[in-house]
């Protein structure tokens, strides 16, 4: 073997040795793809955590909304019409002066229906100044009345449409008595 061939063989052996040498003094390098994969996994985990947090927040918000709706429903009408009860007050027929006056009680049911009856009198007129009144009707959810009052006396005998309202200030009903051209009014006392 000539010297040139020997040198080439040694050089080839040295190159092979260099390729297979393992450096144990530093941690092995990760290929670029492995670093990207690890970063992507970390990002995906962070995104999943953020999504889970957002879902939990949305669930909490939905639960709070449902609780608020349930509370509002319970407050709005727990046992029926919110203004149900007995309302004692004054009934009057009013023209140029008071034609008659009396005290009666209107009962408002949990359904919003109302009714009551009583006497409106002017004592100085005796039996000519006695008017019986019977009320019936219904309040809607806004507290507005629709109904009628039946009145009977020496001078009138009829049923008259009424309007009115109910709320925190009490109950008021109004009507007009056609035959004697007089306004009627019931107002509860506080």
C-alpha cells in the first residue's frame, strides 16, 4: 500500500470517528420540529384551559341569570295577583254637591277579580237618598280595572261600566250614572 492510500484510509477512518462521536458534556439538541411540537402542545393546553375557564364563566353567568329570573318570577306573583286583599273605603255619588256617601269593602282575589257591595246614603233624604251598589270586575297585570257597578235606588236602577286602578297607593274605581248624570267614585282609605 502506498503512502497515499494509507493517508486516505486514515482520513476516512477519522471522518467516520468524528460522525459517531457523542458529546456527553451538554444535553442533546432537540430537532427544530420537536421544539415546535412542544410549544404547540403548551399553547394547545393553555387554549384548552382558557376555553374551560370561559365555559365555566358562561355556565356561572347562565346560572346567575336563571336564578335572577326565578327570583323575579317568585317576587312578581308568588300567590297570585300582587294586590290581592280587602280594601275598605268611601263610595260617593258626586254632582254639584255630594249626593250620597258610604263606607264599603272591595275584596280583590288572587286571580285579580274583585267584588263588594254596600250602601251610599244621604240621611237627610231618608229612603230616597239610599243607593245600593254591587261591584264586580277584574284587574289586569298592570293594575287597571275593568268591570261594572250595579246601582239601585228610588231614582236609578242600572248597571254601569267602571274603570279604575290598584297599586301601592290603594284602589280607586270610577263610573257615571246616566239617569241622574252623576259621577260615582270609590276610593280606599290608606
